[in-house]
C-alpha cells in the first residue's frame, strides 16, 4: 500500500513539475540574455516583410494589406510573379522584385497555404537525418523546392545582377514554409554563386521570417553571416521540431531532456543563422509593450521549447510580424538618437566588427561543445574570404561566367559541388 502511495506521489510531483515548467515558460525567456539589436542592422526587416506580403496580394496597385507607414512597394519594379499554377506544387508562389532605391534584387516566397496539398507535402517530406548537405543535415523537402526555384530562376537572377552593374545585393526572403526554401537557396548560392553571374558572398543575404527549422546546428551557425531569422515573441514554427510528428514528444518529453544531449544530435534541425527576436510581452503582465529586438547567434539555446501561449499562432502571421517590426525599428532609431550631442555608444564600424566577432565566437563555441561537423573559425574565415574575394570584374572570372550554361541544372551542380566521404557525409570539394 505504501509503495503504491509512493509511486502516486512521484507521478503527481512529476506532473506538477511539468505543468509548472510548461505554463511559466514564455517566449521572452528564449532571448533573455541576448543583446539589443541596432537600428542599422534591423533596418531591412520591415522592408522585406512588406515585399513578402506582396506575394499574398491579388492586386499590387490596390493592396489588401496597405502599409501603415514606412516602406512602400513599387508595382512597376516587380520583374516576375509566379503563382501556384506555375509552380505545380514544386514550390510556394514567389515574386522577383528589383528595388532600385536600396540596390537589391529580391526573391520573396510566401508561406504555407492551408488549402494547398503541395505545401504540406513539401513540409512533411523529411525524416530525421534524411538529407545530408555541406557536412550537415538539411530539410529534404525544402531542399528539393529550393533546387526547383533555382532551375527556374537562375537565368533571370543572373541577368538582373549583371545588367545592374554587379553591385546590387541578392536577397532571398520568405515567410514560414517560404523561409525554409529561401534559406536553402542562400546556402546553395553561397557555395556556387558563379552560376548566378558570380554573386560574391558579401552581396548575398537571406531573411527568414517566422522560419522553419531547416538546418542542423553546425550549418545554422556556419551561415550566420548570410542568413538572418526573424521571430516574433511566441511563434510556434521556429520551435517546432522536424519531423513534425515529434511535436507532441517535444511538448511532453523534451522538458526533461538535457539541452546538452539535444545539441549533440547532428541530425536535429534548427532555425537558421543569426536570430532577431522581437519581444513585446512579459511574464504576468497583460497586453503588448513597445517591442524590443534582441539578437544573437545562439548555440546552446536556439528556441528549443514550444511555448504554450494563446499567441503562438498569431505571432506567426506575416502581417503581425511586419507591423511589429516597423514599431521595433522606430523604437531602435529613437534609442540611437536619444542624445544628439554625444557620439553613439557603438560606432558603425565597431558594430560590424562586433557582429563578425559574434560569428567567430559562435563557431568556436560549437566546437567546444563537440557539436558534430562544426567547422573551426580559421576554416570558416578562409572559406568566407575565398567567396568574398572573387572579383566580378576579373577577366578570367567573367570568361568563366559567360561560358557557364545559363540554364544550369541545380541538381547536377549540387552533385558536382559536394562529394560523399567514407562516413557518408556530403562535404564541399577542394577548389569548388
């Protein structure tokens, strides 16, 4: 009898502990120790959100989601618009937008459509450890979708970049499902920019808004100088593990699994790159507060716990993210101009150096935690400089670019670019 009572007490205490930890955990806890972002680095976020919203619009000249202020999209600069009928389920709809004001070529991809079976197939087309790529793991369905988009649009992107003097930035951005496709587009192009006119790594950017978990931790950290994720407070998707069938396991059991054990699973997928977390709600306080933006390249903690919140789905909406990011940018600008007579606390050059140091520190931290396949900072620096050091005006480079097949088959490119090691891992070939 006493043994039975003891077991019941243990179970009851375990349940109470679980309820306490789950119900008192809020989204703001994920970034409690992060630094506040600067207005300069966060400035592109509201703009790319507005361009992503354009993919949802039936008529760009009479937008359903009219901008309340800030950035306004010019319909005449939309180069191409691709619908579900044209993608045939291989990828979500997207637009290619030539932003002359900011000197950017933007490929923006919409998010998951609950009414489209093809979107579900793309998101669910993954098993734990199913797809290896560049020495790590990626989401299989999203990689297939990214290759399809590149096969369809590499010629257009290359032409736009060349015609505009090879000085425009190439931006991949997307929301929800589209963010995962945009992320893997950036990873592929970062390794093989010559197939798009020779775009260097320094002019390549990806903004993943409400991102899907699509890269293993070593890749998520490795590409943090190119890929930037944006998460609004309690958003569920960056915290939802893949495969998706593990979501209930995550809610009920991951509370008791040590984070160190999760980190050492090389197959586990994460939200990619540097993360900007927009925080506007606090524990035991009602209503929204002026949003603040915290940023880091997290290694130990990367949104590992699903938040049981009534806002977990609304915080995923692109319209809310766009509005709150605009408010956050205004707040950041106000903070940077509080005292006009004194110089800013962090100078522009100093902040750039800080971001580079954070990236290097994150890579070293990954190695110190024995995270599988993590590259060291020296290798990353050399590899990054090789990409950035490619001179678009170099005659040899131009000649190679001109002779490249304009209709590149990206499935073949990936096979040529990466080789399989004896252990079965896909790694970048020497000289690629």
